[in-house]
C-alpha cells in the first residue's frame, strides 16, 4: 500500500466489497489544504444531492397539484 501512495496513486479500502475509505498521499506542508479540499468536495456532493431531491419532490408535487383542485402555485 505504501508503494502505491508514494507513486502518487490512491488506495481504496473496502468493507464487504464496498468502498469505505480513500487513502491518499499528503505532500509535506499541505495537510490543511487537503483536508479543506476533501471537506469542500463532500459538502458539494451533499448539496447536489439535496438539490436533486428537492427538484424531484417539487416535480412530484406539481404533477399532483392542479390549480382547479385548490392548490396554490
């Protein structure tokens, strides 16, 4: 595993054959920057998932809601 990291690759750890962790080499002096980047990427993924779910919920609501039936649009 250490050889993979020193060559610039990442290592994926699995649990029951499902990805559970990503191990990457962190260059000296860039730990804080790497951690911040990972957190930002995770936040963006969560935000995109929330947006997709909200769009799906709105789409379902609009398909059931008709102005003639008392729904406010």
